[in-house]
C-alpha cells in the first residue's frame, strides 16, 4: 500500500467515527461550535454543513428501532462526555506545561511524560467513543448500513475536495505544502 493510500485509509477510518459523531459535540449551541450564518460554516472557501447537522440527518434517515435508538443515545452521551473530558485533559496539560516551563532549567523528561500521559488518556477516550459507535453500526440492518455508507462516502468526498482545494491553494501561493512542479 502506498504512503498516500495508507494516509487516505487512516483518514477514512477516522472519518467513520466522525460520521457517527465525534464532531457532533461541536454542534451549534455547544461550546466551541463553529457558528456560521444559518448553521453553515466555511472550510477552505467551500460552504459545508456542520457535522452535527449531518449526524442529525443521518439519525433521521436510519429509522432506528427502539433498542438501536437507545444504543444511539448511549453512544452520543458517551461521546459528549468523552469530548468534555478531552477538553479538560487539554487544559490540565496546558497548566502542567506552564508550570514546568517556569523552571530555570527545563525538565524535558517531565514535559515529555506529561504529554505522553495526555495522549494516552485521550486515546483511551477516543477508543471508547469509537467502540460505542461501531457497536451501534454492527447492530444495524443492511439497509441502515447502506445509509451510513452513503453518508460516509459523501463525507469522504467532501474531505477529498477540501484537501485538493488546500493543495491547489498552497501550490498557487508557494506555501510549504506545495509540490515541486512537474517537468
């Protein structure tokens, strides 16, 4: 598998979890939400529907059974709690780094350990969230999975379009990410 393909595969895997919801925690009305006119926001010059709205649309399209709905709500609640825990972890890391940076001689080992703890804690939270959404997905029928797949493919297409637009921008403006001109 090429390096580019493996990057797209990693992005696709992450997007699956996002399709089900990690970005839902940043839906309009929640802290840190991108608030554009009418709930829309811009990514690289492209007007995009907020992920929370995409998730709400997906939710309404799935026609979940009562048991699936309960699982959806549980996954959604867990995701929101874990999102807040990640924010709290980030704040703790920031405070810890501020404290450590006040020393006359920096303790790089302590700084590294604090960062590693932060990464490990947040990784566990993301894994919990992903496991909850994947458990729901695995319990869907074939038609519901097709609905999720269609939504997921649309999300991937939007990601690719944004990536390509950014790449073109950097090529035109000579940014650090610009590719070398082809002969």
